[in-house]
C-alpha cells in the first residue's frame, strides 16, 4: 500500500516535537503555580482553626485570629454588589437589547474595557478624590465599596451581556409577535433564560472584589481596628489588606501566620471562582437550544 | 356577530389603557437601562476628572515637565528642595514589566496554541479551568508569594544579599499576567474559522504547518491584543510589585537590583501625605500619567483586535 515517505516521516517528527514543546510550555506555566499553592496549603493549613477564623488579632497582630478582617471583606463585598449588580445588569441589558451598532456603543464598550484596564491604584485615587473627599463619605466602608463596585463593574456587564446574547433572537421575535413590549419581552423571556449566566458573573465579581487590596487601602480599609464596624460610614479591616499588613508592616511576625491569612484569602477567592465555573458548565450541559 | 363586537368594545378599552401604561413603563425602562449603559463612560470621565482635580495644584504649580519625566530624583519630602522626578520609577515599572513579558509572552502564547489546537476533550477542559483559576489569584497573594517564597529562593540560588528585586517581581508579574494572556490568545485562535484549517489540511499540511502557516497569521491581531493587554496589566499592577520589588528608588543595571514602580509609589506614600500638599498632588499626577498610558494601551489593543474582526 502506501509507504511513508521521508517527507512524511520528517513532518511527523516535527509535529510530535512541537506538540511536546507546546505541552511543556503549558506545563511550565501551570506547574510552578501548583507548587506555590501546595506550599501555601502546607504552611498555612496548620494555622487555620475555628479560633483563627472567629477571633480578633491579639498581641499587636502577631497572634490571634482574623475575624474582623474576614467580616470586613464580606461587608465590603456585599455593599459593592448592591451598587454594581443593578447598574451592571442595566448596562448589559442596554448593550444587548437596545444599543444600536454605532460609534456611541463602541465608545461604551471601550469605556468598559478601560474600566477593567485602569490600574487598581488609579481606582484608589479616584475613590479618594470622589467618594472620600468630594462626596464627604470619609474613609468608610461605603467609599471603599463604591470604589470596588466601579472597578469590578465590567465583570458583571460582560458576563450579563454574554448570557443575554446567548438567548436566541427567535424567542424575542416570538414574544414581540404576541404584542409584548420590549421590556415585557426582556422581563418575561430574556432575563429568565439568562439568570444563571448573570449569576456566574456576580459570583465572579465577588471573587474579584474580595481579593482587591489597592482600591481599599485609602478609601476605607484600616490596618487595625479594635472594634467591629457599626455602620457603612465606619472603617473596616479587610482580609486582603490584612495579608499585606501582617506580611510587611508588623515586626516580630511569626512565620506561619501570614501563610494562614493568605490561605484563607485564596481559598475564598478560588472557591467563588470554582463555583462560577461549575455553574457555567452546568448551564452549558442543560442548554435546550 | 353584533353581540360579540359589542362585548368586545369595553374589553378593547381596558386593553388600550393597559397598553398605554405598558408603553410608558417600556419607555421608562429604556431610559433607565440607557443610564446604566452610559455609566461606564461617566465613570471613565469621572476618574479622569477627579484625579486631575486632586493633582491640579501640582500641575499648575511645582510641576516641571523636564524634571518630572527626566529626573531620577523622587524626593517629595526633602527638607531643602523637594524634587519630583519619576524617571527612576518609570525605569522600575518598565524593567519589571519588560522581564514579566519576556517570561509571559512565549509561554502564554505556547500554552494558548497547545490548548486551542492540540489539547482536546477532558485535557482541554482541565487546562482551561486551571488557567482561569490561576488568573483569579489576588495580587496581594502574589506579592506575599514574592516576599515569602521567591525572596529566600533567589537569595539562595543566586547568592545575592537581597531577593526582592527586578527578577523577583518580573517572575511574579509574568506568572500573574500569563493566564490572562493565555485565555485571550486562546480566544483569538478559536476565532479563526475551522474552514481555514480544513482547507489547509486538505492540501496535505500537517497540524503544525496548519498552525504556523494558517492559524497564527489569521489570529495575528488577536494575539497582539492579548500581548498588549498583558503589558497593560503588568504596567498597572500595584500590590505585587509593591511587595516584591524591594521598593528602593533605582535605575536598575541588573535584574538583581531593587527598584520601585510608579503604582507602588502611590500605594506606599499616599497614606503618609497631607491632603492638598504638593507631595499628595504629585502622587495624583503620577496617577494621571498611569491613567493616560493604560488608556492608550487599551485603546491600541481594542483597535488591533477590531482590525481582525473587519478583515
């Protein structure tokens, strides 16, 4: 039959070589991070206990737990979500359902890309200039959360827009033909079919918001507070800033403690992310059209 | 017939009212979502306006273009004469970002090609999820990794006194930017229509030849966009470079020199300045510079990627 020619064989070898090289590159990209995460778990896990999670820091933060920081992060995330989810979903509805294909829509898209691309420290400066000083919120949970909300707005917008656009056009047309208005169509047909997709975006935003440090440093997060925050106009501790503080600012820090803080933070973030990915996969498996 | 139409009249009336109300709700919603839609533009303009407002006093006062961009002396709190030169800070940011890109570009593009063109089924799914998770690791955790793990490793491996330097921050930043660049590059490769590949394969091209001669050229702009976004990412990264560079003002001559980045300077110093002082305003001026540069990078990336869609 057909004998493999020399050219065939050579091509075959090159092919295998390149496959191997590219696979190796992928491995080099992923392996060190897996090793790093392994070390983080190995060194951080012994620190974590019920007490570590649910008591405050003691002895100038060199001992005790992280409860105020954990609670602060949860508060910051919740308030940020309250601001960014309605706004982000509205923006996505506009872009997916109403926006004409013109320069103005392009400008909006460009602004969204830029909002995601502006350095986090510039968002912090904006938060200081706008929320802390101009709107007189002071350094507070409110100012920090609004800064975070604006910074993570693109996450919600992009995820929501994608899930809205995934709803087939025929669904809308059928609804319009029944005499429904645009909004009735969106509310009764488009949104119910897109809600899980929107949820993946929201969870992703939780993960992004929880991990950010720079935007909250000067807008509402404090290095150490003896009391828990009483209202949104109080400052708060936050997990991400706490990691920065215990690993750089505190003398005589026991080596293990920052690993514990890092492990809690990264677990929180990766858990949220995995949840979002799992939800997306479940959604993809379930899709009827 | 007559009976029916008489009955229909009142119903039509109420229907008409309902329709009328729905029409108003529809219009109201349209306005509301439009406001949501333009919020992104409002915020971008707002960011520029507010940081310029805070930095304005410096821009019209102590600001000296030549000193600001060409002097390596950043001494905002000097007793005798304050100098506000950001050249050394720019050099710090550039050296770290440059090294990070040397690390990240080949590996992330390689990984993207592998995931998009070679891997299949479960492997592909696993790699995609892993890359996505790696991209989610917060920057302060990366900074901690640089501080607690890379620092002793570099000191031991290269026998240098300090492990917080360009090398440390460059590698950290490279590992940080790579997953993002990989997923954007992979999207660009996936956007190349399968019929291109099929046509090339029908001509007897091997997998590699298809990738090298057909897929890569077709995805060129998307890949360039991925690289640009990676550069923007590295340029704007704050916490990781604050913690891993060593934070000393320096124009580096080797990768073992400690440097300080533009972003890190703001993060480290803003808390210690009095609002309205020239130091405070100078930090906001750095912020304006960062904003403008990242804006240009993002704009370029967008134009480049858009180019491929038209073609």
